């Protein structure tokens, strides 16, 4: 299927918004993505026509609502090639999915001295839940270091994984854009007897995903970064892993029965979905998956590789030694996330100047403070692209960066 | 949208390019660390208090040094603050912290009426920050850290 840029962009109402008479240049999709018309319409239409509780009431409307909610699960299973929709658990966001793993699997399987392996380029969501188990259980964390160009340094990986119980790593860094060798890492983890956990939050929205071919055990990702609504995240897991895990949150929907003496749990995935879930959001998510499928994940990846090449070339050609772009230079090894240092300007000041021209980027530590320490900075400016971004957006970014020089005179 | 010239006044850029009172003080000087968890910026305030004329509100700031790193707003605010506080009594410093936070539009302070008469001098240049609400945290970071240092002194 052809990648029709105009047809795609027409589907995003916010892209026609102007601020102070000038168009929006949204380069913060690594943070959160914009929403196409069909997602917005699916959610409004569901609330206008079909909204009701799910899994609880026996009237027809509730049955329709339950079916609509489950369509979200079916769509996600299709998108990531799960062997069954039952392997898809809905959470609040990818952060909650990571916490679910650490708290439910971790508490059942990790004790004092047990080793969890992380990499130096993890998001706080894949660091802090494990550190909570360091405090609570006395587990240990080992870190996979990075190479100078921001890839995982796998020289000593077998030693690092030796005796580990968990290897939890990002599929794509939210700071460096680095895409990791996911299947290789899952294979190494499982060969070492460790649980293979993948933070695929940045990867799934932009690439063809196949959790089965990855040989992963558990994978976390979120809706809001893939054109779906905020408020719903996903945990995919191999059924035998999910089945053996104790529940995370307790309450309604997750039980089989409750007596004065105790409770038994519902089967997966309900076991992990306590309380009323994000119903409307699941409906919007299904529409987002259908939208992405209509464009084609391989086409989206190709578009972003082309745009990444243009971005790296443009910024390096125009600014030379004045700009340092972190992460791999080869677009085959990275996604469309560009963290950079610009002259001696602080990222806050850079983003302030860019905002003057409606160029939206993120400035800060990107919830990856340990990585900032490895890079030797406190913060970076980050531009990140998605299927609706074009070379015009990158030119606008470069022009706006030029104007920063005028103000600060560096 | 307010223009960038409201934010990046010349006096602010001057303090950013040439920060005053940068450095460290050895113990027994007081040391307080402040962080902006949103952006990762950090500021360290070192205070040397002279208690020969009195303690509490009557102690005097004999020396003040600023460490850490941050954006033009947080760095210039810290630099101007250090200049304005040198030689002031703790009572005067606390009044100026209240006055500055009021200038930044932070409400709910038990501001004393006489605070309104305080002239913050160059620091008044930072009032343009109020038009850029996300940057208020940058401007007050060093002030909160100074307040924390004074609490440690008590």
C-alpha cells in the first residue's frame, strides 16, 4: 500500500490548528502522539450510542459495550502477533504494566540477592519498580553498559546475565532512538534462565512487532504513543507466565469467587484487570490499530527511516559542530527520536525559542536520569517524529534553531 | 503570546553568561541542594552565616556561593539572588524570598505588608517569567533552595 502523506495528515484535526496565525509543528510524538479523526469519532460514537458497563450486566447494551471493549484486545493481539487475545492485559499505561510485572511476578519470584539485569538506557518506568524491590526485598540490579554511539555494549552480556532472574530492556530508547537486538536479547535472557521482559513503548507505534518471534516472556507498551487515547496501556505475556503470576491489584472483575475466608482469581486476562477498566479508551485503541493497519506498519517504519536520514543530514549540515545528536547515526539502527545538545544553550531555553515558532519539542531528562549521567548531561532537547511529520517540519525545526543564536548570541 | 524579549531581558542574559558568586564554601558553611524533577536541573546554595551580632533573624549572610547547573532563567535568578542577599540579615532575606515569590505570582504566602516596599533591584527583570508559567519553577528553584538552607541553619 502506498504511503499517502496528504491523506494521512488530513485525518489529524489538530494538525490544521494554528497558534498565533502560524501552523503547529508537532515534534513530540515520542512523548505522546496526536489522534486521527477515526479514533476521536469512535470514542464519541461509543459514548453517544453504546456506553455501558462491561462484564457485569446481562442487558443487551452491556453486551454490546463488552464486545466493543474486547475488540480493543483483539486488535492489539493482531498488531503484535499474540497467539491469543487473552494474552493481552489492559492496564492504565505502560508504566503500570512495568509495575505489574515487578510487583506481581517479582514479588512471587524474587528474593534477597536475586539479580535483575537492566540497561543504562532505560526509562524510569523500567528502573524504579525494580528499585522498589531492591528496597523491599534486597534484590540486586546489574546494568548493561552502552557503547560510545549509544548502543548496548554486549561484550560481557553473558557474564552479566549469569545467574540473573530477570532481564528487562527497552526495544527502542526514548532518548537515543536506539533499536536494540530484541530477539537476540530475549534468547540470551531465556538461555540464562531469566525472564525476558521488553519495554516496547517506543517500538510498537513505529515498527512491525511480533512478540512471538521475539521469544519474549512479557512486553509492555501503551496506547497514547500509537495514535490511541491516553489512559490505557498494554501488557502482553506468554499465557503460561501470566497464568502462573499472582494478581497485582485486587477488587471487582479480577475474582472467580470471594467468601468470608478468601478469594480465588478469574482467568487471565481478567485476573489483572481489577475494577472498571478504560472502556472508552479500549474502543479508541481499536480504531487506532485499524488506522495504523490501514497505513501499514512497514510503511510507517520506512517513512520514519527516510525522515530520520533527512533529519540527521539537515541538522548536521546546517549546524556542524554546534550540534551533537546522540544515538546511532545509522537509521537502520534507530527510530525517529533525536536528542541533541545545541551550542551551549540549555534545553529549556532551546525549547522556549522553538515554541516561539510553534515547534513543539521536549526539553529535560526524558525520565531517564541514569542515562543522562552516562551521557554527561543534565538534560537534552528532543525532537521525535511520527507518520504525520514531514521534511517541512524538520526544516522548521532547523530554522527555529537558527533563531536561537540571535537571541543568546553564542 | 508574550514576546521572548519579555523573558530574555539583557540583565538576565548578562547574569547567565557571567554568573556571580559561583563556587563552593567549605563546612561549617551550610549546604543545600535543590532539584527540579521535571527537567533535571540542580542548584546548590552554600551559606556562611555571621552570628556575632545575633542569631536567628539577626544572623547575617557573610558569604553565599552557588553551584549546580540549569537554564538561563534558573542560573540568572540564582546569580542575582546571591548578589542581593550578600550582607543581609536572615530576617531581611526571608522577607525578600516572600517578595520574590509574590513577584512570581505564587499565592498563598503569608506575606507581610512591609514586604511590598522591598525593592528587589535587578531581580525585578525576572517578572517577565510570569507570562511563561512553565518557567516559574526555573526562577524560584534557587530561592527555595536558599529557604531550605536557612531552615537547616535553625
